C-alpha cells in the first residue's frame, strides 16, 4: 500500500524516479517553491515508480492492455501519480474535466493522510478542501485497501450524500479500466454490488462508503456511529455538526480499535476533520475550536522528517492526537485582487461570513471587546503569514514574520526583545514567545504551544537566542512558579546575560526589639516581571496605546486572533473570554514592557531607545527640510551685536547649526549622547568623582572602571557580589527539585 510501507521501504519493490516532464504544472511549481524554501525533500510529489509511464497519458483510449496494467499498478502504489496524472475533476462547462491543481494546502493534507494521521484541516472557501478529501477517499476505496468501511459525516444528511455523489462523478471521470464499477461475472452470473445515494460498495475489494445522518438529540448522537468498524472517518463541516462532542466521544473507542487493526494490516486509516470556522457561542463551534486548538500544528519542515520522527512529535502532545493543518488564501496562491473581488461578490454586509469562510477567523468579538472594530480591521489588513519557520526543538517551530538588520558578524544590529508568557503545559493555556525589533517595536517572530513543559520552554528560548538573536533581551513573566522555573533554568545557561532584570530594594531579614519590627533592605537583582495586578493594568494600557497608534506593528495572526477574543469583565479587568486565550498577547506585552518601561537598557543591554513612528507616519526621510536649514543659517549669519558676549554666543550657535545641517534629529541626539558619555568618562578618571559615582549607584570602583574606562558593554554579574543572593534563591532551589532540571551546557 502507498501509506507507511511506501514511505519507508519503497526501494525493496521499486526504483523511485521523479517525473520532471509532467504536464501538470502545479506539481512542478510546488516542487520549485519547496526547493526555494530550503526543503530538501522537495520532489516527492513528482514520484514515479515505473519510468516507462513518463509521457504516457492514462486517458489515452489507444493504450495497450499491458500499459493499462502498468498504470493500474502505479496507481495502487503511488498516490501522487494518481492525483498528478490520472485524476480529472468535473467542472461545469467542460466535458473532459480539469487536472488536479496542487497547492501548499492540499499538498500538506495529502502528505499527512499518507502517514495515517488524524487531521484537522482548514482552507478558505472554494479552495479545494472537500475535493482533496473526496479524491483521497476515492483512492482508498478503489486501490489502497480491502473490506474497509469509510464513513462520510456532515452537518446534514443531504450534505453527506452530496459528497458521495461528487465522489461518484470523479470516479466516473477516471479511465474506464480504473473505475472498477462495472458488473462482472462469477460462475456465469453477473455480479453488481449494491449502490444507493447513501452507500457505495466496491464490487472487487468489498470496500464500502457509508453516509451518516445528523443527530437530532443527544441520544441519537451517542448512537450515531456506535457499533461500526470504521477505518476512515471524514467529518466535513465539523464546526456545524450538531452534538459533535457526543458523537466523537462515543465513537472514539471503536475508532481506536479499528485503527489498530488497519495499522497491523498496513492499510489506510484515520479521522479527517474539514471545516470552516464555527461560531464560538454555539456548542458545536466551541468543541471544534477546542479540538483544533489542542492539536499539533503542522509545519512544512515535516517534509524533511521521517514517519517515525513525525509520529514522535504528534505523540508528544498530551492533549490531542490530531494535527492542525491550515493555509490562508495567500498561501494557496490567491492574490489581494482575488480577495477584493470575492468580497465584492459576497457583499460587504456579509463581513461576518467573509471573516469565517475566507479569513478563517474563529473568534467572535464579544460585545464588550476593549478594541474598536475599525482598529481591528486595520490590524487585520496588516497581518500576514510567517515568511519562514525554523525548528528549534523537535516539532517546535519559531514562526518568523520579518527580517531584521544584521551586523557584519551576523548579530542583530539592534538587540531584539523576547517576551515570554509561561504556562504549566498541562491545560489549554499555552506558553508563548514573541520577539520584537527594538528599533521599530514591530513583531518579528512568535511561538505558541499548549503542551510544552517549562523545562522544554527554557530550552526553546535558549535555542532561539543562541541561533538567531544572541544579543536579545529576554523578559519572562514570573507567574505561579512556572515563570520562575524557566528563569531559574536559564540562569544556569549561556543566556543568563540576556535575561532582563531590575535592581530593586528587597527585604532580606526582619528583627524586632519587642516594640517594633525592623526590616533590613538590600539592593537585589530581580529577573523577569512579577505578574501583579498593577503590572497587568500597565500592560493593558500599553496594548491600548499600541492599537490606537501602532496598528502596523502587530503582524502576527495569532496575536490578532487573541485580541479579538478579549473582553472587559464586570470588575473592569481586561482578559480573554471564556472561549478564547491571551497567552500570545501577553508574551508580546512582556517584550513591550522592556521597551517602554525597562530600566538601564543602555548600560546593561546596549539598547538605545529612539523615535518609533505610528502607522500614520512615513519613514524618516531627508527632504527639502535641508534647504530650510540652509536658508535659516544664511538669514542669521549677517546678524551683528554690540555686545561681544552676545556675538560669541551667536557665533557658537551658528557653528552648531552649520555642523548639524543635513542630519536627522535622531542623528543629532545620538551625537549629543556620545558627547555626554565621553564627558562622563573624562570625569571618572578623577578618583574623587569615581568614588562618588560608585557609591551613589551601589557599584564597586573597579567595576565602574571596567564599564566606562575599558569599554565594556555590560556590567558583569560580579558587580552584585556585594549584594545579597539573587532574589528568592531558596525558591530557585525548590523549583530545581520540583521540576527535575536537566543541566544546560555551560560552555561551547
């Protein structure tokens, strides 16, 4: 069979080649796309097991009996050949049907189906989602197994029947020798398997496709598929199937048994869920949303993985055995013009449907959403899919949205800021990471996973930092011990110097003389940001300001999705609704906190905050303003003064203006800051000034010399040896025990 057997042991039976001469251009285009993207295994969709079939048209009525047998054999073992060369999809107005068009979405679906994965699949409306599923089940029904039951489920019986009818139409468009629907003789008697609008049974291999009606109540839902030995289940429009939670819960045990038997027989099996986003206020929509939220995200990096590696990644998810495959209209090759034309045809008054069916938005904005619809629409227009995905840990990918400026040593010119929101990895709350550019504050990368452990999250953050952003600042929310655990682990690694911290006065001991309590405070290095009510309110205020003035910098679809589901609670607190999440948003705000409210950024982390422009502004450009500078200088130059003091002052000012002519305000400020730093260095060469400066800031004199007089970028940790231990050291030791830490390497 074509599934795992062909994936792992094809060379035992066939010599694989690749049909680069295929006339189906869409397959070649996908091959070249994957190659440009850096995928090594980029030709599997062009697989050909029998080289003699290259250039042969399976629909040629003049094919010899031998050649037809070779085509049939190729179809039995090569699904890619079947959809690339054989399939013709009936289309209104065309008598012969059209070739199967491959794009990134149905390529990913086919790849996962061949691995027998349970799949939750989303594509925009009219982009071939149902056709891809129907063709797969036609292939399974005709060639890939025997004595198997395939079930079509939909929101209504008529829709299930429609899918079965479309399968028949595509089957009838196959060459006659591949249809296998004709009557045949056994012992002189013609045999024809029963076929109705609700069922289809194969006359040779005894496979059967059944349709299922919708459930009218909870009882009928519980019994809908009970007792069936289903090896392949297709649940179409799952977000709208009544009582889908009860149906699946009661069917899952039987499915599991059937899948195990099919796996033993090396036959195709699995559950495929296809749907457009449902309505979260409805029971079935919410259940489908939670199912896709819990699933393992598919990545095109999987094409370079072995089946065993992919199986291990899916198995690592403790919440779900489904894989979530989603591609938007841009990723499947549709343009902005196509989208605008579709909106025009559907009508702007159907924006709710457009958001669901075309933009694949699940979240329903609550009535008390803190953000204006117009602002959210503007942000929606600005977000885009990631330009690449980089694997940091097995199965854990960082989504990269923007490239940043690098120095010659390939280190970011402007240190990025990494915000981290930590969950325990045991519920639907996700751990999230967001990276922003400290120059523009625009989102450049993100990551989210609802089953990653705090230990693996620490490894992930360290991997991102060392591989892409070695000079980044990492700000982690300290929440309920999990955030502190991640901080404690990273403090043992090579990225300790990247951790954001603040110097705070903390109580280190309490004494009493019988009348009063005396608390001794000492300056302490505190990592991360404490999750207090006041801190959260400040972060939300920052988010409001960003929505008002920086709508062009959100970029990430995940952040936008979560913002649309946020609401104002009765107590005035702003957070996610009962059906949505806000983990990605708060990881984003952790990064923004450093930029807006961070302390000693220049001294400790070499971040120099400059002007950031709102979405209504343009990039900083030198325009005719230079001419205005020139004219001002020329007009002032003739000025004379009787008083020599005034004359000298004016002369000095003119010199400064002449010197600054043609540079931006930011460049001028930078020059002034460099001048101030040089003045400070000169002053610190005086022992009296050095001693006073060190005492005022709680530093050792030698460390001040290292920082300012020897050109050090960061103040070493030894600066703080005169302080008490790092905050809550005993808590760190407790966390090490509780989380069974595995040490990071401390050197290269």
